[in-house]
């Protein structure tokens, strides 16, 4: 690479001479200013140390992005950036970029040592295949065509991943609606079930509020009962319990608030989902018992 081009090593100005207000010369410090399509100029310096010409190739030589290449622009460059300038009498700019891109793995491998990063010799001593200018132009055209195909495939994969994510959400939505499997005609409609649960919950809340008022009139000298999982409450009971009986057996106070009631319902639902507890309805009341 040193036979067909030159290398400018970046040098960083003092931090007090760097700004983000557009004052001075554009300043590039690393690959974080490369968005994949163009160099994002968001830094400037009033005391540039090293300039890179427009027709150059930026190479990251230090830091976490070492080995990253991107098209150069006319700008001052910091110490983490080198600018390779191809001599277009012998090598086209785009061909030099592709050549460096294909060889950067070997360059990094050869550069491993006590001091991390790339030095000037690592890049200029790299050996590449160098055809004549006409063949270079054909190679560039073929490479661009292949990269366009790769870009199209990547875009398609990204689009399909988005569709897959949307499909997953749709499946979950249908699952919760009960639309994934044929419905049993004897099953209670979900809308009716929700209405009934809401009514039962309202009734239970009213009952608990009434008991709460009564409890306030009673002596508070008794020790508080510990709340236990509904599974343990059913084990201790050794017999089926109604919702009200189970609430009491699980240790929920007569003065239970809305949060405690919510926790009770969640505990019951989880126990049923885990198939530890089963529920049935009798005489307009829900009853619970352990499975098995």
C-alpha cells in the first residue's frame, strides 16, 4: 500500500480548541461519526493539527473501533484516525478502499503486540493485488453490484423480522381472545365471564368494606394474622372452601384493602394456572380445592 499511496497520521488539538458550535475546521475523531452512509460532522476545532484531503480513506487505528474504515472527507483528524491517500495514477480510490477492507483482518493480526492499535508501517507494508486501472474499475463495479444485493437481502431480513415480531404479538392477542383453537359451545363467553368476575369482585369488596367498619369498632389488641398462599390455606383446611372462606383462611384481614384483594385474586389465578387448585361453581358461589 505504501507504493501506491501515502498516509497522514492524525494529531489531536487541545480539548479547549474543540467545539460543537461550528467554529473553525471540521474535526473527525473516530468511527462514531460515521453513520454507514456519510461522515457526521459534529465537531470543529480552531487549532487543527493534521488535515485529511477529501479523496482519502479514514482508518481507525486506536480505541474500541480499531480497524474500522470509512470514506474520508476534507477535515482535521485526531490521533485515533489515519488518512490513506491513494495515488490515482496507480490505484483508484474505491479500489483502495475495497482492498484495505479485505486486508484489514490480516493487518490487525500482524499488528498484535505490546502496544494496542495500528502503526503507520502496519498499513503501508500491507500487500494487495494490484491489476491495471481498467480491471480495477470492473472489480469496483462488480463489488458494488454484489454489495447492493447484500444490502437488499439485509433489508429484506430486517423487514421480515419486523413482520415476525408483529405476527408474534398478533398470535398472543388471539391466544388471549381464545381465537387460536375451536371454541367449545358449552364454554362461557369471555365477555360474560369478565362481567361475572367484575360483579363478584364488587360484591366481595363491599362485603370487606362492611367487615372493615365492624372491625374498627373491635379491639385491636389481637395479633395480626399472617397472610399465606392460597395453596397452603387449602392444605391446612383439608376441605374445599368458598372464595370468602379461602380469603379468610389465607390470612387476609376483614379490613383488607383493594391492593390486598388484588393480590388474593392473583394468587388464586396463579394457583389455578399452575394446576395446583381447581375451581367450580355451586349455588352462585365459587369453590376451591387442591388438585389430586
